[in-house]
């Protein structure tokens, strides 16, 4: 095992920078000493404090607005959803009123057809279809609710 390849040589200059000091290579910065690191940390903290002060001034002047919290965003979304739901309920109520008026005021033939079509029914009810298909070979007479007489076949 050759131990010569695991040797690392470095030097520290007057600024606290650590340089690689291998022979035959270009000098390369590889770090800083502990004292210089503490100075940099202090400078970063001072800059962050100044940045926070500037940010607070910009918010106070109304130039920028702070980001909303998750709770504020949730409240706004809930308010928007409630508004949309209210509009939908109003629209449904208007459609139901309009449907009732069409049933009440529609033409004698067309009003009944419009009412049945609008609520998803055919001209022949499900009961009439099932009764006709239950083994009776004789066609049943359709009873119109407008007729006062009922006849049996």
C-alpha cells in the first residue's frame, strides 16, 4: 500500500483562505479557517437583518404585499366556493320556477310534452312499458289523465 498518495498539503494566507499547496498544480482555494467563517456568518446575519427591515418598509408603504398564509388562502377559497354555490342554487331555483310556469301555462298538447321531456321522461311512462311487457298479449289502452272516463280493454 502506497501512503504517499493520501497526503494533502495546504497553506493559509493572511485572509484566512486555505489553498491547496501540492507541487506541480495550480493553486486552488479549498476552504477558509474557523475565524473567517465566524466573520462571514456575522456578516450574513447583519445583511439578513437589513433585508428584513427593507422588506418591512416596503410592506408598510404598500409597494409589496406579504404572502398569504395557508389559512388565509383556505378562507378565500371557501368564500369563493360559497358564492359559486349560492349562484348555482339561485339558477336552479329559477329553472324550477320556469319549469313550473311552463307546465302550468303551456299549450294543452305541448305543455305536457315539454314538462315530460324536461324532467327526462318519455311520452310513455315506465309503468306502462313494464305492464305491457309482462305477458299480456293484448295491447293495453293508454289512459290519458285529461279524459274523465276510464275504459277497460
